[in-house]
C-alpha cells in the first residue's frame, strides 16, 4: 500500500513548482508512482484543517514532512543545510515516505 502524498498550495505561489519537482523526485527515488493529491487552500472543497497551511506544504500520510514553520499565511520557506529553500527537500520527503510505509 502506498502512503498518501498531498501538496497544499495557494494559487500564484512561486514555490509550488519546486515542491512538485521534489515530490516527483522523491517518489521516483523510492520506486513509487508519481501520484499525489493537490489541495488549493483557497478552494472551499479543501478540508478546513489544510486551509491554514503555508504554501507549499507537503504532507505524507497526513503529516507535514517538515512541520516547523507551517503556520505561514503566505509563501513558506524551508531550511536545507543552513540555506533557505523554496520547498521541502527530496530527502525529507523520502524519509517521510519510508517512515509512513513502515508504520502501516
């Protein structure tokens, strides 16, 4: 069984493309299909719990792959090795995928 992967974003976020690329690379590296669900946090169909997420936020098994700093009302930034990044790292997503698969 594959662990569900979700991307939460707002329209116009300049960093959502980097998050999509990181998700795709992480899934490929783990030998998993390149499938995930995307949630536009401004869409009324998006679950209420996801509407407050910073953009972009990547969830694996319902958990943020890098939870610190998720409360942003705008674009979210990440830290990789002391430098700021536009999206979570491929390795953080891969770790979440492995951890999520092991808990099922």
